[in-house]
C-alpha cells in the first residue's frame, strides 16, 4: 500500500476503487448540517445526516464532541465518517476560523484504527479547509501521519 496521499479530480462521494471504502469529512460540534460537503453527502444518502443529528441530540450520553468520530454504513463496504473537527460555525461577527486541528488529528487517529479494522481505503475532500476555514498545509501532514504512514490508503478529491 502507498504511503503517499493520492490526489485526483472528481467527486469524493463516488470513490471508484474496489473494496471497502470510508468517505471522511469534517463536521461541527454545534449540531449544524446543511452546507458544504455535507450537502453532497445528503444528496446521495440520508443516513449520515440522520446519524449525526441523533448523535448530537444524545450528546449527553455518548462520545459526541471535538475529536470524536462516527462511522455510518451507507452501502455494502462503504461508510461515511463524520469527524468532529470544527468548533461551531463561521459567523459574520467573528474572524476566527472554526477549524480545530487538534480535534481533526484526534479524529484521524480513530479513523485510522477503524479503516485498518475494515481493511478500507479512505476518500475525502480537503477536509477542514472549506467552511471550517482550515489551511491544507496544516491538515495534510495530519493525514499523512495518522493514515498513510499507518498504511491506510488515502485519496483526496478536488472537484473539477
């Protein structure tokens, strides 16, 4: 297996490789779902949004919070990983980006364990760099350290 991130143009919700696959993306800790990459996920499957909202609603009795991950099976051998790596959402009144790199790092460590247990490859957009306001030069090394260096194949998709 490759130790480098593979970059491609295409739709991260439609990974073409055979075998078990996980589509990873970053969600916020505010229970908000509806913009960015989640819109593409919701147009394909209802389960990731429904599971995220339930996870958020029941947060007093579960592990929901920054750094947590939720794996949702959407098809045979295909999962969506909701990674809580964003504190709140960006607003007009704040200049601070909601991305939390330490939370993304923690979530990627858990994702690595899950991917290896499932013998799955991981597919994603440039997580944490859209509405979360992160910088790829900070996220990419986390992915390399937590996933590709642990022999988990990763493909990053840029829309054409």
